[in-house]
C-alpha cells in the first residue's frame, strides 16, 4: 500500500505543480499562438493590404494624369476651333492632317525649280518606330532627294527656301561631290496621324 500512497502523493504534487504553473503555461502558449498567428496570418495580409494601397495610389495618380491630359486636349481643340479659317489653313500647311504625298512632291519640285535645280529623284519613307521627343499623334516621313544642275549658290537658295517654307522640314544630312554638279539631301517632315 505504501506504493499506492506514494503514487497518490506524487500525483497530488504533480497536480499541485501543474495547477500552480498552469496559468503560466497557458499564458506562454497563448503568447506563442498569437506570435505565430501574427507572423503567418496577419503580417502577410497586412503586406498585401499595403501593396494594394500603393497600387491604388499609383493607379489614381495615373488616372488623374490622363484626366488632365484629356482636359488639356479638350482645351486645345476649343482653342483650335476658335481660330480663324486662314490661320487653320496655315496650321494645316505646317503640319498636315495626313502624309499628303502629292502636295509634298509638288512643294519640293516647286522649291527646286525656283532655286534653279532639277529634282532628279525623291524617296519618301514613313518611319514607324517611336522618335524621342515626338508626340504620339505626330508621324515622321524621311525624305531623300537627289538634285542636279545649278551651283553652290543654287543649293544654298534651295536650303533657304526649305527653311522658310510653311511645311516643317528638318535637314539631317547633305552630300555633294567635289564637282558640285549634284547634291544629295536627307530630311524629315511631319504630319498628324
């Protein structure tokens, strides 16, 4: 019997120790559960929430930027509509609403004739790739000319007439041989898409 009593005594001591420390263990277990719950459940969701808030702010900023761009375009359209017909015509000659190849050939032929040069060949190529600094709604045409006849003064006169022409032309390269009998010219012009 003493063994049974000893076992009962040990069980009482163990129950007493467990009862005494049970609150501590329960508190420690609750802390561990809360820590891991925060670490694996709440923290990832909080990160997702912060990421979504940042994405929302970025999208709102982009939306506001687009809205301002649309309002700016609307204001420009109103300003354009209020222009006189003569001014609208000049603007259309400076930056045509299309590629307008026939008018382009006529202008180049007229300028070369007035300068005393013969327009031997014209090659026009539309540039599809995006050009830095060029608005999205403006297209680019690259023009290669070969002019003959005349002399250096005639060629200089041709360049002056290009410069004062209503349609925009940007000369990108000039080639001429030592005999000055022919001239090669590469330039760009623009149009609304």
